[in-house]
C-alpha cells in the first residue's frame, strides 16, 4: 500500500467519529426508535469501527476517533444512567479541555498534535516544505513557530471549554430523560455553534494564516505551492 492510499480521509473520519454518532444519539435514541442504550451502542460503533479500520490500514491510532468515542460515550452515559443534568456542563467542557491539554503535552513527543490538526499531508506538501526548510537551515526556526501555533491552538480549546461550560449551565436546567431536557440539549448545541464553533473557527483561521506566512518566509516556497497537490487541484 502506497502513502497516498494510507492518508486519512478527513471528511470520512469526521462523519464516522463525530457527525453520524451525534445524529444517532440526538435523533434515534428515543424509545420509539433504538432507545437510549441501543442508541449509544450503535453510535459508539462508528468511531470504534473507523478507528480499528484506520489502525489496520496505517498501524497508527486515530486521535479523532478516540475523541469521538470518548465524547459520545460520556454524552450517552449521562442519558442512560439518568445522571443529573449538571453533568452535561462538565462533559461539554471536558472534551475541549482534554484536547487543549493533549496539544500542549504532545509538544514533548515526536508527533505534536498541531501537525494532525494543521500541518498535515492533506493540507500541505509536507515533504517538499521540510526539504526546503532543511536546505535553508530554518528547521529549528520552524519548530519554534510550530510550538507557538500549538500554544495558541491549546488556548483556543481552553476557551471553548470555558464557554461550553457556561452555556450548558445556563441553558440545561431540567432533568435528563425529560422532553424539556432534550429540547434544552438541542438549544444548547445551536447556541454553541454561534458562541463556540464560529469564534474557534476564526481563531484556527488566524493560526493557519500565521503558519502559512511562516512557512513561506522560512522555506521560500510561494504561498500557492505550499498546499498539497490534492488540495491545489480542488482549489482550481
């Protein structure tokens, strides 16, 4: 199997690890469909299945699948066990907080998570860029820029955790298992889209632009040529 075949399909990954499980939990976990327990089991099968598939294909663990599995498990168990609705706030804050902490902790490893989120072969021509950085003697300078990007990426997730917690505390007030709770859960997700997802996307865009500028200056490669061949073909 060649490297092109081994590359992760980001869209399929997100669908299997997060989007489809969330739809199952929110739409098909009602008593008239799968029910809470079977809904949770079916939802967990998607990130678990994709994670196993990815490991068999690449011999690497898939961070997004792990994140999706843990997130769906926590959310689903709150409903299955009829835990107090206050737990939703902690669950909503826990995932982005853990991601932020993992981003910082990964700086001590050979594979910083910022490379998974931003500087990856799906988006950039990593081999060509790394070669040019090495030729120009700027590899160390680029690593410093990656460290800064990691810190700002972690800050973005920490802010998301705080906002998620506050929104959940304000919106979700009824007990789990009630129609009011389900309505509040849906409302919370809509509000989170505006006050969390949009600002976080803007922050990620700013971080990515700073990374692009740094790559251009240190490698000498033109902006358009920094992107992967696959991405360039889609941009035409």
